[in-house]
C-alpha cells in the first residue's frame, strides 16, 4: 500500500484503492469545521498528498482568502513539502486573494460589481487550468481555503458564491478537475445558512471536523466524520458510507485513530 495512504483519512476518501489512485478526480470535497476545531489541517494534508510523487502530473490552483503564501509554505515544509519549489516547477498556482484584485464588470462610476469580481476570478482560474493542461498536468485540483471569506468578497451574497462554485463545478466534468474547499459551519452562530446547505448538497465527499463530544482531551484534538456519496466506480465499501474517527495534530503531520485505540 502507498505509504501516503496508510491512515484512516486517506482510506475514508478512497486513496487506498489500488485500482483508483486518484479518487477525487471529477469530485468536490468539502471540509466543514467550527470555531472550536479548525479543519485547516485537512487542506494541508491533501495538499501534501497532491505533491507526494515527484513525477506526478498533479497540479494545484490555490485560492487563499485567509492566509498568505508564506504561511502555507511554512506549514507544508514542516510536513516535508516545499511549496515554493512546486510553484517554481509549475505544479502550484497560488492566488493570494488578500492582495489580488479580480478584474470584472464595472458600474458607470468605474466601481467593480460583486458579480464582476467573481466572474473575473473564475476567468483567471479557467485560464490557469487551460495552461496547466497544455503543460500535460493531467489532474488539476482547485483549493479554496475559506468559503466564508469568499462570501465576504461577494458582500454576503450566497447566490453569487453559488454561481461561482457552479462555474468551477463545470470544470470537474469538462477537464476532470477536483475541488477542495473549507467552510465554517457555525460562521453565523446557530443559524444554518443556505450556502452551507447548498455546499453539502454539491459535495461528493463531506468531511466534518469538530471537537470531542466528551470535551477537551490532552491527547485528542477532535473528531472527523467522513461521508462518501454514491458514485459510479467507487469502492463498494465507500459508497454512501459514514466513517468516524479522531485525530491528533503534530508539528510534522496528523495522526488519525478510532476512539479509544490511541496508545
């Protein structure tokens, strides 16, 4: 078995299937976390996995709304992955949304509309995907590190964000891309916002990250629930299956284990 596929999270997603080494092709993976327990470590883990093989044709387009390139490069270096080197060799395209403006439609006064911002961003993504495919990058993954901040960029318009995600979703079937996105489930306290419900509906793989039901523990940082929705060709054992396990975040990676099994 692939060394990178020897943990519970990879197995729950389907990376341990030798007949399908790229189970996320054409699929949307959504990570939902909460204030008490961040799910960013799942993005870091999957980002490292995308670059685990030096000769792989994988490439990543990263939309960073919450953190800078320096932040992610520092974390991934601790995990044994050099993002700066991946960027230099053309496998990593980083859009720093903290500083990058997206050209799009403008009003008569010259002010860019909310819709124009997201249309402009999608055009940049589409051009990046086309360029990577021309460079023989067969599998392109689009990562969005914070859907809630994407919503802020659209001035709180869930409809515009959903339109944008539907545009990106077309790339799944057209060119075999994958989408990995992080959303904060409790961003509006006790109110379940429509965007969260729509995202859960669109997601092929849903990963919920939360605290332990029993409270804080020294040697366990939280629990994961992974749902794989039915899809043709997926292992029978993963179809519409819910898997639950716990995790412990270390400086150089994350340990996954079933409840009560950690020594």
